[in-house]
């Protein structure tokens, strides 16, 4: 898919007359990154022109209506195959994740940052907002352009860390050599003008961060100010008669269904399923439909989920978990990586979820967990209680909250 231009966005202002924001996404595989940046673009409609450079164009149509142009950017794909080939342990820290996305490859890092520098210069960018976009943030620092990291908090360390921490003590084997990665960054980007780094977390030392999460889901909560948070990016519907539905809503967004045991469990669980499976093989979708599941061709409206679901099955995706929290629905999470496991465990600690781990659990374990959750009245009650407690946060319109975080970083003339 090539660049997508919005005639509506182009008509809002004459090129060169409005400040320009570059929305950058480099890593991670889920739809939520594009949705998050889309909320920024929508909040700034009429105040600034937004360009979006996306590592993957799969969900580009969702952000296009709010942008001047949406085009492919450089990406940091996660090298899952390389990890498997060397028998590596799960990523214990954010440094391990960045290493497996290629941040330790000096030549690739330099090429990516150079691409961002060229793009920012050609498009006369005034502000960069990056979701999982460390190269874009580094390029903005070199160019002297204000830059804000946005996201869930897990990948946005607070300023001043000397080392990325281990979040889950049972997955504590570090693989990445942070000192070596710092040396690589300095060698690759020093000639481009990056000030010398002393600690790896300094790659996120931009102008600030917009943490879109609930504090209990943020592993850095103890190091952040209470006003650091904006509501998570999750559509909200008042819970009402939450849990009174008759189906399990399944959202499995990437490669989850490559696990044959999970497919077998969904086919054989005997529960009524409503599914949105954007990453699924068509053959698997056909199998599920033949077994009686309803598989939607596009995103399911949150109002439909809230009205029809009794239980949710997901991977512990941050936005999906928060949507379920707002709707007052109990959840079963089958995490695919440690960030999702962190979110799922935090949710389970509230009493509103069950966690299936490891992700390759056999079909019988998945089926028994689904049935136990389906019949767990205490978990359903706890989910409704949490929804009531969180409603004042989750029900907010994020536009008026985002604009004051963004406007101070735009040129003075744009602030009115």
C-alpha cells in the first residue's frame, strides 16, 4: 500500500501556513499504535497538519481521514525467528526487546535515523509524536525538533533511569548488553549530531511523554507524577447490564492462531463466540465459522461487544483490556509476550481476569479456563465494580486532554 492522502485534511489549511506534526510508528505489531496516533491527529484537526509515517500500512485507512498524508516509514520489526533459532529466553527488559528489533545494529540504526531526518526536513516538521518510535525520537533530538513519546507506559521509561528494569521476576534473564548498545548508538549517530549518551534509556529523553494508561497497568507508576496520565486509548460504553450477554468476544490480533491448540480450543469449547481476528489465516476463519463461531470481517463496535458479551478472550493487549474494563466484562488473557503478560497479570490481580500461560498451553487447559471464567460470578461482579470505579477516567473525551499537552510544543504563532 502506498501513501494515502486526505483531501479533507489538505483543504483545512494552505501548506506552510499551519504547524506540521509528524506521527511516527516503528515497532510493535498491533492496531493499537495506529489508533493511538489517530487520536492525536483527530485532536489536532484544524490546529495543525498531521503527517503519519507508519512502519506497517495495514491499518492506515483508520488514521488517513485526519492526516494530510499517510505513508510507509522505516520499521523495527521484532526478530522472533532469530530469537527462536538461538534459543533465547523471553525478553526480560525493554533493552532486550529493542535489541531484537535491531537497535544494536549500527548501520541499520544510522540508516533509519537518516531517513527520519530527511523526512522531517522535507516536510518542515514542527513536532514529532512517536509511538514505539525510538529512531524517530533520536532523529528529532538531532534536528532540534520537539518530540513526545506516546503510548502505554511499558516502553516509555521515565527520565533518569540508568538501566532498563526487569518487570517480571520469573523472567529475569537479561540478554542485551546495554553498555554495548549505548556504544553502538554513539558510534552510529554521533556523526549525525546526536549528543553522547551515557545510559540506554536516554534514547527516550525527548521533550516529554504522554502516557495513555491506568497507573496500575504502568510498570513505572511509582516513578511518575500523578498528572502524567491520560486515559488509555479504548472506546468506552457505560457498562449498564455488563456481563448479561450470551457470547465470548474473542480479539486475537496478530499471530495467536498459529498455535494449533488455541484453534482447537475455540472450535471445541462449546461456547458461543463472536470474534474479530484480523491476523488470522482464512482457512482458520473458515474452520471457526464451520464450527458455529461468528467471525466479523472488521472491527466490532464496542457497543455491540458490551451488549452481547458475557466474557472476553484476548492476548492482554493494553487497549483491549482497558476497553473490557470500561465495559465491565470479565476477561481471559492468553499473552503472546511479556508486555501482555505484565498487563494480564495486573488485571488478574484485581480479580477481574484469568491468565493462561504459557501461550502454547494445550487445548484442554484453554477450554477449562474459558469454562471456569464463564461460570465465575465473583469475577463478573468484580469486573462490574471496576467499571464503576474507572468510569470517571475512561469516559472522558481525550481531545480536550490531548490538545494542552501538544500545543506548548508547536511554534508560538500556532498557539493563538
